């Protein structure tokens, strides 16, 4: 079974600084996708960034970038220039192997809590 | 607004009761997924429907059931509720099976069983 590990304790980050959130995964499938989601205190889940296992370049989306190290099975999220609105829980997730068309479910890690302080 | 609509947003009910959570996927999305988020278990996949058919089952209890209707909206039925069923229930939708089809989540239904 696939597994996502996020082990960092809650983090306090100074506004405008960068923060790196660790995520390691375990899969024997050569084709997989990695996602990061943000969950603010209001509860909604917000998609941030995606990395495919065959992608040659690290994914970037605005202030978010994904440090993808395939051999180490890690997919760390980097948030540059933190803002107060970045305070949230961040979840790493992996798309499970597609055994048939339409099966696209995700397995989530436990999450990293980030608090941005002014 | 993500385009995925979940109702109701909050639900308080007593043990032993039955509730129905509703989800309307984003326009054009054929897959609907249900997740349960609790403090101790984290985000747990419950079940997926694709174009009206059940496609994958996760850690869904026998007391829980779901279906997807011809208009693609989905309902999650929770019966014989227990205190431990209190959680945030998310519905998500996706267009299909391509690798970078992420989910679009609804805002969730917070269920409190008292």
C-alpha cells in the first residue's frame, strides 16, 4: 500500500521568509502523481501544486515550488516569501496506481501545521 | 467558490440517527470522491464514483453507503451514527483519470454526533 509521511512538528515562520515542508512517499509503481493541498482554519482544501513521476522539471506555481527527488522518494514543498495568509495545515498526497480508467484517488499524509508570524 | 457544492455545511445529530450528505461536482467532472477527516485518522478515502458507477472503495464502514445519480450529484448516507463518526466529510471531483487531474474539493460537511 502507498504511504505518505509528513513528520515535521508545527512550524512558526517569519513573514517574508521561505519555508520547506517535508514529504516522503513509498510506492513501487513507476507512474504516480504527487500533490500538495492547503487547509486553512476555515476547513476547505485548496490545491497548490502537482508533480508527475515522469516530469523532468520540478513543478512551480507562483510562490510554491516542489523539490522532487525521485531517488529519495521525497517531494518537499517550498513556500517562498511567506505571507500571513499562508498560515494553514499543508497536506502531501499521492495518486494511487490507476488499475482502470476513472480510478484516481489520493492517499494523504497527516499534514504539516504552519503559522506565519509578522 | 471551487465549483464543488456540499450541503449541509454543518450537521448536528444524535447517536443512532441517519443522515445524508449531498455533493454536486464541478461542471463536467465525472468522478466524485468522498473523504472523512478526523483528528485521529486524518484524511481517509471512503469511496469513489465515476459516471454513476462505484469505482473504488476505501475505509468505508458498512453503516455508510453512497451513490451517484444520473445528474452526477452524489449522496453519502451515514446510519446508526456513533460518536466516533463525528468528522469533516469532504466531497471532491475530478474530470477523469489523467495523471495531473487533481481534485477539486468542496468546503466539507462538519458532522457532530452527540
